[in-house]
C-alpha cells in the first residue's frame, strides 16, 4: 500500500477476502453470550471492477460481512443488534448473521484461508489512466500473519548496530529477506 501510494499519491483501496478475518472474528467472540464465532469478509465484485476505473467509494461499500455465531436462542436478537451497530467492524456494512452450532464453527476454523487485492488507480503524467493491483491468496491467515512477524526478527538482526525507531519505509528492502535476493538484480 505504501509503495502504491508513493507512485500515484492516492490511497489504494484494499479488498480483503473471501476469507476468515481474525480481527472481526475476535470482535464477535468478545460479545457477551457468544460461545464462539467466525466472520468471513467478502469483497463486493462490482466495487472491485469500479475501483479500476474511478476512485470514488465508501469503505463500507467494499465488503460484505458474513458472521457465524454459536449462542443460545434467548440471546440471538440482542446479539444481532449489537453486531450491526459495532463501530469500526460492522456498522454501515452489509452484514449477514447466521447462528450455527459450535461443531460447524470448529470445522470452519480448520480452513483459515484469506485473500486480498490492493488496487490503486492513477493518471500517469496527469493524463493516462492506469491501475496497479496486488493480489494475495493464503491458505492460512494466521500462519501468513505469523510469517510477517517472524520476518521482523530478521530485520531486527540486520539492524542490530543501528539505534532508534524505524517504520517499514526506513528499513532497506534487502533487510527484509534472509537470502541475498538482490544479487540477482
């Protein structure tokens, strides 16, 4: 996203999914009377295609939220209201809530896949329209996330003789890899 932003000075649009969102699933599980939950983020396909032609969207128009919860019947009506009004997670989005048993949720958690597209629309030299797109498909969102965190250990090792605070753009790209991939460039 940062590289795309530096090329065209526009905020790229990120479409996550279809896949299990760890953060949204945790938000559901944090609600009182929820025994377990899984949330799938599903991009709205027409918005993906639209974003390649024009930069005009509301963040809540980019995704649907499919929520699967295990909860007792007497709590379900209030849970639906709480979920749909939860700011920064579900409020303003198209949300579908389905109550299922805990065994089905356990089965869903066995396949924690996720995917995503980052799309950035730009006009080159102020005239020629182009878009840049990065796609991600991972069979395990938790393992992919863990790999990113482990990569940070390599960065720390490469920065061991430097002091101070760094953000991702302060770190030379060669420090992000264990191998000497730059020798092939």
